[in-house]
C-alpha cells in the first residue's frame, strides 16, 4: 500500500523542461517534487546552446508553442534578470544563391501569416547586421524574436524559483500504480514518493520512463556537436545560420547532417553548430563532424578561420518521428503526463510546455490546443511487461 501522498506531482527530469514544469505547477499551487538520476541540467540541457527560436519553425503546432514560449521567456527574464543570461539578440538566416533566397522568402511569408516578425534583408544590407559575414550571399531574413539563454543557468534558476523538493542523484526504478492502473508515484534508488500525478520530463530517455508504465513512446537519441572558440570581441551579433538548417531540423534522416549555426555569447566564445545524426547513445568524438562544422562556420564568417577552437561538446536530442514533442496527459495511463521529445528545441519550448502541463494538472483551460502533442498519437504495440518494473536507463 502506498503511503499518503506527500506531493501533488512528481516531475522526472531536472533539465530545463522539467524545471519549467515544476515552476508553473508550483505557481498553480501544487506541491512539487523533482527527481533526476544526475544533477540539474545533467542531460540534454547541459549540452545545448540555449536557442530560443521561432525562425526555424514552419506554421503549425510547434510554431504556436514557440511563440507562446517566446513571450513567457521574456516574462521569466524580467523576473530573473541577468541570472539566465537572456539575450534578445535576434536571428539572421542567410541564403547563398537566388533559388535558396526565394525559398527562404516563401518560408518567411508563411511564418508572418502565423504571427512571426520576419524582415527580408537584401544582400547589400547584410553587412549592416553582421559586418563580418562573407561577401557574395544572396540575402537573408531577420527574425527579431529569436533569443538566447544560458541553458544550465536557466534550468537551475527555474527550478530554484519553483521551490520544489529536489531529489538529485536518484534514478527512478519504477512507477507505482493503484488497483485502477493509475500512476500513484515513483520509486527511486533511495525512496518512494507518492503523488497522484507524474510528469515524464526525462528528455532523450522519455521513452524508457514511459516503458515503466507499460506504454510505448518512440523517443530516440539524435546526437549533436557544438564547437566553442576562444573568447573574442563580439564579432557575431545575432544567431546566424544558413537556410538549409531549417531543412535539417525537419528531416527524419538518420544520416549525418551539418549546417552552420554561429553565434556570439556574453562571455566571449563563439558557439558553432549544428550537427544531427542518429547513432544511438554513442558518445564517440567525431573528427569528421568537427571539421565540417568548422569549415561551414568559416564559410559564413571568414574571420573565424584564424580563431582557435578551445573545446567541443556533444549531447543527445530527444527525437520523435513527427518532430513534435509529447506534452500532456497520457490517456492510456491515468496520472501520467509527458513533457519530452522536443528534439533540439526543448530549451526554447520549455516555458510553454511547463505552462500546458500545469494547466492540465489543475484542470483548467489550456493556452494552446494540446491535441497535436498527445503521446498516444504514435501507432505501435505497448511495451512488454508490467507497469511496475526497473528502468535500464533514464534521466531520472
């Protein structure tokens, strides 16, 4: 028999999405516990760049989520000040040839109809925004709503602001269920925490947490690398990337894809991404990927050819087949909620995700229609075995 519930909700995962879920649930008056097998931001969040993007999203549910999150991030920045290193720097997407520019303009036109601010920039005006850009580009689009945070700081401060009880360094080994099959809490390495609701915010390992409830959620890891240069004066003013980055984000290919994404930081180093490949949880350092990213960044910003790269880091984005996250109550298992599968957009989409979860937890109206994010939208057999069993791996 379970002990009397000590909390209203347990959030599994102390990354930025889990921290946002905790913050908005606590603001709604709920008693929150957060459990993670490691430290705060120890998984995908700590390996992220901190992108808060609307520029790479086509009209639809994800863009709606991104626009809501952009507003919420501004509110969070007003509350937390400089603590999360929020920078409303804006984004600049560039095209190398007229055909690519025409496609970029069509994409931006659809976004504007959905509420995005997107300004077409002629080739002769690119240097006004980015003086060090390579000459000869066909033009671009400026997205002033794009912004940046330091992801680990954002997760830490959101979690602290929530006032949630934190149980770090404790892996979730089982989900407890009642006689009716509803989730009634979690079991970690050290304790049992009883609550009528559990939020799966385990990022790349969200599928394994779902499997503890006997259900299938096809989250897969998609590996990515980021280069970090030596500290520099602010030679890159915006988040700058080539137009083909948008296609890479939307692609379902398992093969290696790289497209230059370059940005400066308040501390001085320039961050260079982005790569995507599905290789499981293989953390092997890929020299090929690093060389491709460096070459593509130097093609955009020739000044970087003489700059030293200090380090590279990598992580795993939680990929779902249709590129939409799973957010909200799982109709297959009462008491189980999901907030995972955001791929590379989790930091940007975290506040809206947390708000939707809190609104569902409290039974109120939701800011957006949650239907496109339902976890049961994927066809497939249920996971084998009973609901109460041990996880092989989890960000929990």
